[in-house]
């Protein structure tokens, strides 16, 4: 007899025994009996034959999906070049970061470009949404508005209205009456997202869903929602900075990792056309601990500044504090600096920060982080006309990174004269910028801070 298995409805992990908690994602009450694994259509599907499906080849040429531009370059780029029909998009972000503002502005733009847009708020009354629209000077936009949480009523209305774009703010407030659970619970969020995604595909409508994030920064509710939709965008930024990043973490219709940069103003979000200039704008002259990293976000080069502060630790346990970069990666770089270059950080507090509220995920920033750390520790400024990039391996060797040429071009555009980067064979010299190639971290330290 085939074995009965249990599957977690949140993360999909299989278990041989039932348990109250899934030991893979730690959710409670999510294990469901999946019945015996299929032994082929003969038994479990009742012995009935299905229809033969159509098989095709790879060479068939398909039309690229039709797209509608919002006319906001930062948004269109993150969507992969405009909004695609019949697509489901999830926009996650902290409460108060500006999701409703972004989507109301986007709704108005798409409506102006002759899409029929319905904005359904499950969180705010229509009066509140209207007030926001007034503040944004969008009261005259032909966006259709509703405040509702009942999914059955919403879908019935949408079937009658036949919109081109539907915005659901937020998926956690939706309530499907065939599920016996509170709104926001794992099963409600999953089935609401499932119904809305199904509706998008069936009717050829674009559906944008807002999702709240949990404390650890993930979209609240089941992970499977992210697998259901075509595109997952995160709207992020520090509350006390006015800059906001819209980041594609998954996109079936375009490149992932693409970012759009906005500034939150008194009149809503304004796009930032040249983020590098913005992230470097507060930079003073030649301060120790400051290093300019030439990064790539998606398809676009973005320069930003790493700031490090190293100070004797008054406590037994030295502090490691990071904003905008991965703490584990910082620990690794500190270990490599100590083991390969003989630069210890024991007994020293280390603070690392990416200026302007930017968050960097590329390992290509390793060398810039190392440079900022050594510069802070030695109290010696780095050359102010230099950008830095390169990945550091555990041996202390520097690894070349992708798109070096684009990084150099952006640096040159912003007036930098030299680049400190791993030696790369075919990298032709970009006009006006000198590449100082480095083989490993030891050579880098000697070159910049003299032999120690
Ligand atoms: P909101 O879009 O409501 O955030 P979310 O939907 O992600 O919870 O925006 C929240 C903040 O944005 C709020 O604190 C006020 C600020 N804000 C502005 O600064 N300017 C504006 O024009 C608007 C509409 C909001
Ligand atoms: Mg909101």
C-alpha cells in the first residue's frame, strides 16, 4: 500500500507523520493529509482516461506580451517594461512605507493611458482614499474606487465591470467566504491570492495585490503566494529617509533585481532619474571610512557610499552593527582581513552603513566594504576620485564581477577618475577613467595604505 504523507500547506514540505507544527517553516496547524502518492492514472484518478494534451516545440514564435506603460520610467522598468495583461503582481512593504500612495499614483497614470482601473481598498474607507487622491492632485483621474473585503462580491463586480487593471489593497484584508478562517490567516491569504490570480489569467486582466510584510521582512502569509503570482515587488526604504526603492525580486515578464528609485514628498512619490547622484549627494570630501561602490541593480549601474566607523569597544563583546548590507558577509570580510592581511578587529566596535537608505545585496561590494573598514581603522581617507568594486574570496583573492564596463561608465559619468577593482583581462579602458587592477586583498592594502 502506498504511504500516506502530510504536506505543509504553507511551505510545501513533506512529512511522514502529522505534527502540530511544520518543522521546516515553523507554521502551526498547516500539515494536511495528502493521501497516498499517485501510482499513475490507473488507480488514483479513478481509471478514467484524460484528453490528450497538445504538445509543441521550442521554435514556435510567440508575440511578446502586450504592455502598457505608466509613463513613470522608474515603475515601468521594474515591471519589466510596462504592465502586462493577464498578470498577477504582488507588492510587499512595511506599513506606512507608501504602498497605497505608489499604487494610487500608478492607478491614475494607467487610467490616463486609457486603461479601465479599479482600486479596491480593504483597509481604508473610500473617503480616506479620496483624501489621499486630493493630496496627490489626482482627484480628476478616472480611477474607479471601492472599499470592500468580500472576495465573492469583488469578483462578481469585476466580472460585470470588465476592468483592465485591478488593485487590491491589501491581500491580508480579503475574505473568501468558503474558507472558515479569519482574514489575514494563512488559508485566507492563500485562497484569496489563488482566486485573484486565477481571475487575472482567465479574464486577461492585470491584478496588483498589496501584501504586508512580517517583522523579518517577508510578505505575511503563505510563501506559496509568491510562487502563484508572476511578479513580486518589494517597496522598501528607511522610514526616516525620504528615498524609496521598488525592487523586483521575481518577474516572469522581465529581469529580477531591477530597482526603481522614488522620493517621498509632500505631494506623493516623485521618481528619481539619477539615483547615483542622489546617493552620493551628501558626501563630504575625503573622510576616513567612506568608500564609493560602483554597483549594479538589475540592469542599471548605481553608485553608493559605504560608511564605516571603527572605535575601541568599551564592553567585553565588540559590537558589529550593519545597515543596508548583510551582517554575515561583514563577519566574513572581517575574518579575511584578519587572516590574510593581518588586520585584526578584535576589541573594536564596527559600524557599517550604506548612505541614503540604500540596501546592497551584491557580493561585488565586498572590496568597497573592506576598503571602508580599513580606511576607518587606519583613519586614512581613500582617494576621493576612486570607485571600488570586487568580490573577495576566503583566500583573500579578488574575483572579477559582472558588468564591470557599465560600472566604470557610470563612475566616469559622475566625475570619478579611477577604479580600484579586480584585474580583468578584457576590460578595455573606458575613456577618462583609470583602472587600477588588483589581484588580491594584500596587494590592495599595500597599494592604498602602504606596507604595514
Ligand atoms: P501609505 O501609502 O499610506 O503607506 P502604506 O500603504 O505602505 O501603509 O503612506 C504612508 C506615509 O506616506 C504616511 O506616513 C504619509 C506619507 N505621505 C507623504 O509623505 N506624502 C504624501 O503625499 C502621501 C500621500 C503620504
Ligand atoms: Mg496602505
